[in-house]
């Protein structure tokens, strides 16, 4: 099985089917780095993450897009 590690500056996502392996990996990282485990992923790099009841993920950038439109005073614009 593969382990997926996503690292962007100071934000990290670690995922794998085995939570035991993830915990072991996190423990190894903690020996070298100061880590804060936020548990389940909810938001990362402008992407909202929703956990569905069947275990799948729903990814959305709606919040990011609305904030961008508000910033540019284009919220009421037509597509």
C-alpha cells in the first residue's frame, strides 16, 4: 500500500488506509518537527473537504470563489 504525503510550506496532509501506519509516521515526524495534528481534514489550500457518510470525500472551492468575487466586487455579476 502507498502512503500519500502532501506538503505545502507548513501544511501537511498524510493519508493511508492504515491508521496505525499513519500514526507511526506522525510519531517519527514529531521527533524532528513541532507538529499540530488537526485530525480530520476540513479545509486545505482553499479547498473545503466534506466527509460523506459512505467514507468518500466531497471537495469544493465555493467558499474560495465567493470570497474572490466579493474581493473584486463581482458577487452579483452574471456568469
